[in-house]
C-alpha cells in the first residue's frame, strides 16, 4: 500500500529467501543443518529448513546469524542506491524480525500492522498454506506482538477491509511523509 503512495519497498524476507539460493549461503546453511534440508534438485527446501529451525530457538538463531548480516548489508546498499537514483519520499523495510535483526536502528518510523490471530491465520493459510501450529511456532520465536506494538511509532489496524486499512496508511502518509 505504501508503494502505491510513492514509497520504495524493500522486502527483507524475500531477500532472505533469495539468499538461500546463493552458493555461499547455501553451503553455510547445509553445513549447519545437514543435507536433509535439500530437495531432489539440490536446492534448500524452505519447508524442511523451517521444520528444523522452528523446533528450537538456537536453530533459528543459527540461521539468523548466517542470513541477517548479509541481508542487513544488502538493505543498507539498496537504501543507498535508492537515495542516489530515485526521488522516492520514503523507503519502507518490510521485515518480520525488524527489532530482532536491529534493522529498526536505521528506521525513522516503525509501523506495526495489527491483525488479530484469526485473521493472521486465515491469511497465512491462503498465502502460505500454513496450519495454525506453523503460525504459532513462528510467532513464538519472534518478539511478542505487544512488545512490537509498544516499540512502534504508528499502529495500523488491519482487521477490517482493504479500504479501511488503506485509509489508515494514507493518513500516516499524509501526516508523516507528505507533511
């Protein structure tokens, strides 16, 4: 939604997913978690990897220790590139682990998009084919939602329809960005 208003969006999760296909990162991840995470094409099977890392916080931390430094560097490079070449009014970093990865330190504003569990689950079932257990595993290893809310500069309620949510996004944009 912010991109439709003129922001440049950087998707940290997408960057992590792409990194898993690079030789260097793939080799490090396979070294830590074993060849059982590889599919028949010798690529990392993200669902197999998720089964492992969401069993134990230390496994998730190991994966984050591999991915986060590279992703943070890529995000900083992307920001520099955008600032030099574009006339965007804002750059948005979309990241589930914004605080945990310390990406929040380079942000001017933190927006928390609040959605009740039932809506989060329905959306994850549709977009990712996750079960309730899979959502719960992922959320239990993240900063709790109440703490994320407390750290946010702005909260958007995403429990209604798209028009309502866009209205809130637009209000934020007009107040903070288009001032």
